[in-house]
C-alpha cells in the first residue's frame, strides 16, 4: 500500500452502480480486469485494486464489433490499438511468473464476450474504469445486468481524468459551465493524493494462468477485416513505450510550451493526445510532472496543466449535459439555419479535401487527411472557418474529425467544436470570427507549415503564401502557381462571409 503524507491512496469504485470507498471492497478469489481506454500496466487504478483485493487476476480486452463494424477498413486508430495491445500483452506476460498467464483478447460484441469470459473463468468480479460516453454507459449497463444475473460483481473506477463527474462543483453544488472558475476550483481541490500513482506489485502467482481451452492469439488486423498500416511511416510510436518516449522528450521542452504551442511548424506540443485517449499513459503521470513546475511559476508548465484541466472540464460537461452529443450546449443556438443544400455540401467537400483556397486551412486539412493528426491551433482555425466562413453546421465538422483524428475523444472533440461555433460552454463570442489569413500570418509567418503540406505553393514568398490570390501574376507564374488549376481560388470572400455569419447568428441575439 502506497501512502502520500500518511494517507491511503483510495478513490471510489462502482459496484453495480453504487459508489463506495475502496477500503470497503470485498476480497475476491478471482477477478477479471477489463482493459478499454487504459492500455497500460503502470498507474492503472483497476489493476491496482485487483492486486490488492484478489488472489488471482485475469486481464481481457475486446475489439468490440459494435464499434469496429462501422469503421473504414483502413483505420489508424484500430492499428494503434492493435499495436499497443500487442505490447500490453507482452508486458502482461513479462509481469507474470508463469508462462500460461496471458492477456485474453477477443473480437466480438463486448457485452457478450466479457460476460462469457467472466463465467468461463469463474471470477467473482469484473473490474474496469468509468467511461461516460453515452454508448459506453449503455454497454456497461447491459454488462452489469448480465453479470448480476450470473452472481458476478462489476466494479468501475475513475482513471482517465483527475477529477470527474461531480467532484468539482460550484459553491451552490452545480456543475461549472465556464472554464476559468472550474480551473481555479480544480487547482484549489487537487492534492498529491489525487495525482499519486495507483501502483501495486503483483504477488507471486497472482497473474493467473489462462485455461488451455481459452487461450487464443491476439487476432490480427487482417483477421478482423482491417488493413495493416505502417504507423512508423506516420511517425507514430504506439503503446506504453511510445508514450514514455514522447513524455521524456516533452519534459525537456515543457518550459517553452507557452511560447511554442501555437505554431504548427514548431515542435511545441507534447503529441501525447492519442496516448491519453487510449490510456497508454496515465493522466496522473502527466499532471504529476506539470503540477510542481506550475506551482513554481513555470509558465510553460502552467499552460500545459491548464490544457489537462480543460480535458477534465469537457468530460464533466459530457457527464452532466449528455445532450451536447447531438445538440448545442446553449439551446438558443439550435435556431441557427446552416447551409445544408447542394451549395453547402459542395463547400463542405472543399473543406474536407483541403480545396478552400485558404492555404493554412487547406494545409491543416491535408495534415489530418494524411496523418490522422492536426495541430491544436489549426483545429480552431479550420473549425471557425467551416462554421463562420462557410456557414456549415458544426456537427458536420465534428463528425469529420471523429472519423479522421487518431486522438478522437468525444468529450474534447465536441467541446472544441462547440467552442468554435460559439454554441458550447465558455465558447468564444459569436461575433469573434477568426480571419484565416491573419491566423496564417501570425502562426505560420514564414509559411513553413503551408509549404510542407501544400508543396505547389512552395515557390511563393512569405508575404504572398498566406493569400495567393493577392499575388501579382508574374510572381504566381514564377512560382508555378496556377490559381483555379493546381491551387483553387478562395471558395468564399472572408469579409463577405463574416457579414453573413453575423446575420446568421442574429437569431441567437434576438432570442
């Protein structure tokens, strides 16, 4: 048992939906740890409690067909999970002291597979972590019911955020809807106890041998109907080792984060978002690194810690306001009439393909289409452009990001899109509209990022690369740029689009 300042590292568990302190948990002879968005062995809350409160521990993961069957056959996320899972399986076997102790990996319907495994293994409890996405809650409710019918307990723990659900509330006991007060309350509440690692060494023989009849190899991507993707070619290193390598690198430049984070051509971000999404790194480990530096007035650490707190904030918004999945957080923004006709669909397709004629927007869309990643500043730029320059429903853009981002997380993606569209909690005012040319000149001043993803514009000067349509014909000719041919003319005029947006949003002001 680890202790910090003499206090036990305990949180809360859910047994059939009821919260109770960890020190009240029953001792179980056999438990099954269900890995989901937590593909690591260290600082893993459910695994730590399994080690403390049971004699034998099994581990399982399900490639859930309820999710996978609707995905394209070439999906970077499935490839990332698969590679991370292979590393997790090897680490599980390395942690065990018997060769027959393996991770159980299945491809099927998660509800059926987990309940069946629990019965076949003869466990008394299934341990996992909270997931507040609506579909995940519905899945877990089915699992809880099926396990209860079999006399098997279900215990769920907080793990992928520092504070969740109703842990940070206003003085009147209501959830926060504005970030800065939430952040201040978060910082006042957090202790070393909240950030301490949830680690417990496995006792000899505790990682249990899998019965011969249940041993199966990890299904290949081909077995599940997916294409093999060369993640290394995309500069993606999956798994726990990939997360730690990125963290070690970022630790040396965290102090510069505030100064570099907004420039897509500069190595400023941590690039850990995908690892946070799939839990190959613990949020507590990241906060443990940032918090003491932030308290010592390290501006870079303060800014990065603030980003981690934003993540908590959006997850508690999703928990308290699940309607945001399909509707605006602010109901009055549902009055807005978006361009959904043939013209709007054509504009949306131009945005998706990176053919808007605005270089920074198009380069950002090329980045997500080619790599599955987009720089955070650019996420704001392209979202603002889609909604406030093109007049397209923010839900269309949110869905596109959900399909293409390697680090897609429902709470954060929804929160970011609603922020950009001014319809969400603590959103930018509707009359504040990003100018895509100004954003380009400010955050990619030398055009380095644009040239990387739009090589056809590489010959333009630093002055004209942000708005090629303003370049002189001789310069375009010298650079080999043919507007309307190898690079499109702007699909809209920003000044005119801004005026239309203010008119479009006037229904909100009137309401």
